[in-house]
C-alpha cells in the first residue's frame, strides 16, 4: 500500500490526510476546497459522479472515506470493484451490513467503523476481555463534549450532525441477560461520575459495531452508551419525538448546527468496564482516558478530530504492515490494542 485517496476534506478528513502523508503518498478528494492548507494535492470533484469516482480510484491502492455515513456506499462499492483496501468511520449499521456482503468476495480489506465508537472503544473493550477466563459484562462508554458547556443541551457539534442524529434515532444492538436484543436510542439513562463530575450516559446506535455477534453466548451483558452532560437526552427526546422532528433530519441538523457550533476546547472521554472470572475469582477491569486538544505539526486539533483521525490512520498502518488480514472484512474487536498502540498514530492513545 503506497498511494491512498482520502475522501472528504473536512476537519477529520484533512487530519487523516496529514497523518497518513507522513508515510504514504496521499491525495485528497472533495467537492469543495478544504479549509486548511494541506501538504498533499486535492482533487476537487463530486463523489456522486460514479464514472469520475471509478476513474479516480483506479490510480490508488486504498481509499479512506471520511464522509457522513450516507455517502459511503458508492465509495465502498467502487473500492470493492477495483480490489482496493477500503476504510471508513461509519457508525451506521445498514451501511456496515452492505459492506460486509461485499467483503465476502473482496480482493482487498473492507474495514468500516474505524473511528471512536465503533472503532477504538471496541478495540479497548476486547483488550480488557482477553484478560478473563470467563466473561460476565462488557460496558463501553464514549463522550465527545465541549469542555466548558453552556445552555441546557450542554453540547456542541464538533462531529458530523448527520451522524449524531443517526445515532440518536436508530435502534441499538445489545446483549441483555445473555440474549441479543435491540433497544431504543436515548433510553437506558444512567449516571456516571468521572473524577467528581456527574454525567449521564444513554443508548445510541452503532457504537458496538459487530461486537454483539462476536460475544454472543459469551456474556450476560454487552452494551454501548454515549456520555453527555445531564439533561441532554431528555431535551433530544423532546426535540425528536414530542416535536415530531424525527422525520425531518435535515431540518434538525440545520437547527442544531446553527444553535450549537463547534468549540475549540473539547474533551473525549473513553471508558470501558469488563467484569468476569479469572480462574475462580470474580474481577473487574477498567480503562479510562480523557483526551484533550493536541498540537500536530504546529496546528492545534480538537480532541474529537485527532482521536478519530488517529484511530483510522493506525488501522491503515496495521494493514500496510501486514499485521492485519489483507482481504475481507475486519472487525474492530479483532485488532489487538497493543499493536494499535505500536503504530505511529496509535501511539497518541497511550496517554491523555
């Protein structure tokens, strides 16, 4: 793998390109000019033009899609057709299901879900789970939040508004009492105390990736929840269900983006808990990190940007080094955490 096309030159996509460009020959692809001066060339075109996409991708060994979930499938299909390695950040279950079908006959790697959740949190959870002889519970939590919140919602859209709304509306896969189930997003609210500060966490879709399949029959409880400041879930339920805006996603995205623009000072919380037996002894293992903005190549990047970009870039490195399968579907929980930490970009996650 030498030549990589990064599609989507937003904040995350731009940083993915910057990180990968240190080792690979990177080209960006976007309909618009990026907001940053980037150290690699940009192809300005539209991914909806299938002929252009096919012609462009033919010149590359791999493609990383950093577009919203609803734009990924045409890129994945083109990569599959050309036999390229494919990576993305999607949290969308139907998109991942379609990519898994392609992966059955793929000549290259098909690796969706390489972001934070799904992605890093599954890698961390699986790493904790390996330490037990018999599992009981796996509970995974991630929150990307403004460090200094204001207003009742306590939020700012540093991540794709389309992705956030999708997570809030789609049903969530869990294992409960040893049985695979789906539960409603924005439900299952719990209180979490992190270093003396109170948060809430609630079910959102897609965060487990393929883990319910992987751990079926092995755990009593497996779930993923998103961390927010208290009161957030109640307000989002009011907006989406009581005001009946759930069927007007574009309008909701516009309202929320204009009301809660991105902030520079953000924080990403990654918290995983696994309980089970080591021999005859019941024990509990935890992983917790609070990631803050980081300077990369003289520029400050939000925590949500560098954690997401660093995660997918590390997976690309592992495939390039032959440390992961070279074709077919890659489950995030099958990626060893120690290998990820050993990559140039995965090393970011070793400490806050």
